[in-house]
C-alpha cells in the first residue's frame, strides 16, 4: 500500500516552480507503553477534562486556541487558516543555495521525501541533477501543519529530500567546557590513533537498535513467566588513567582490525588461486 502524502505544493526558485508531493522519510521504532491499573492491568484511558472543574469534555467540543496573555485565549478555526496567504502555505520557497558541509547537523529536525506531481517529472529531475552536479543544497522556508519551518532541500539517490531545520534562535548554546590542566601532545596523538583505527565508511545498515531488541525480549520473557536475569550493577564513575586507557584502546583496535583483515586476505588468496 503506497504511503499517503502529507503535503502538496510546489518548489519555487527564481521563476521555476515544480509541483511536488511530500512523504515522511523516517519512522520511529520506539516502543510505546500504555498506562495500566495496577490491580488488574486494565488500560487507563486519556481523558480530556477541564482544568478548572475536572469535568469531562467531548472531542467535538474542543477547539485549538492561542494564549495571547495570561489566562486570555483566542480560538483558531479552520476558516481562519484559509485566510492566510495561499502561496505561503503551498510553496517550498528556496532562499539560497549553499554547501551541505556548511550546515551543522544540530540544525536538522525531520526528513521528508518529495516526489513530483504528474507532469512535473522533467523540472523535478532537472533540479535533482543541478543540485547533484553543483554539490549544493537549497535553504528554503515551508509551512507544514501550521508552522513555518526552515528547511534543507537536497538530492538523495536521484530523489529530493526536504529536511526541516531549527532556526538559529531555537538552537541553545552550551556552557563552555573548562579543562583542568593542559592536553598533552601524547594524549592527543593517542586519541587521534584511536579515532583512525575505528574509522570506517558510513553504512547505515550496520547499526540497529539493540536496546529495543533486548527490551522486547525482556517483555516477552516476562509475559511467558520466564525467570528474568538479575539487574546489572552500575560500575560507577570510576576514575581511570587517561593515557593508559587510550593506549589499551589503541592496542585492542589494532588487534581487532588485524583479525578482520586475515579472513579478507585469505578469501582474496583463494580467488587468486582459483584463477
């Protein structure tokens, strides 16, 4: 079953307009838990009640509203949204083209696929190719679900992906990190060696959510009445000798990489002998 588009509009840059449909590009795999009554595990529902009296309110009697000042609200109806600028809500307006590596990943929020509407395939592919060949991405603004987002438009495997972004004033600046003492060159060299030993080409298929798997196994075991393992003890924040820890880590990664190379060399020798 094909996924439903969540937004329809057009990409505009200069005088070019490309009609597109938007689809979510990611999905959360987190486990969702229910509230249960402790006595008999009956699910507890989420009731919408008035904050002043606790009286239950039916869904059809609930409207959205904005608090303009403390305790004073203004309701927002669907017809109010229709009064907004249609072009503003139905366009991905590209402001600039920039290099992707200039954008800190902290700004990215959520990714969506963009596919062309029928008849818009040619300008769509033209934009994809132009971005691929220049190495640029588009910085745009788009309104999705009543919020204007900053966004990054980029090509991925011959398709367009738009990734919503945080605005600059939404990204918090962390407190400065104060280091007691100085970083020694030997420590930095060892840390660099460790990074290089653990470096690999990025392969997203290599990683999976092991915590979610273990949690699912624990829940199934609990449901079947299987005896559960004892809780793991926290090792605590043990203070270690930094240089010694770096040195041991580097040695371990060297041995690990050497072991990984042996089967590869053996397979290569067998292929050469077969020829």
